[in-house]
C-alpha cells in the first residue's frame, strides 16, 4: 500500500520520501516494491526521523505499520484541527 501511495504521489509531482527503521537495511523501499521514492532514508532503530532527515520539509506523512505512527509522533510536528503542535 505504501509503495502504491509513493507511486501515485510521485506521478502527481510530489516529492516522496521513503523511510525505514532498521540497523541492517540499505534502502527504505523493499526490493520487491514496484515503486521508488524520490528520497530513500534508512533510520537506525535508536534514531528518530528528525535525527537523519529535515522533517520540517515534510507536509504529509503516510505510515505503513501502525506502531510507526507512535514513533513518528515524537519526530514530526503534528497538525490537529488546523493547529501545529
């Protein structure tokens, strides 16, 4: 689903960033994915996304696995009802 989202958003002209948390992976997008992101970021298990990527440049985040939502919450500014917090 995330590969499809990346493909559609990239085709629409958006800059897509794939992020994967791993201490062993070399790429964020899996080798079987039939899509590529514009930017591929591997974030170590002990790191937060804002440790390795300028998160202030992101405007939309799509999380592929539910537990990643909680981890992303600590790294990204969240918008709720029109407010950034």
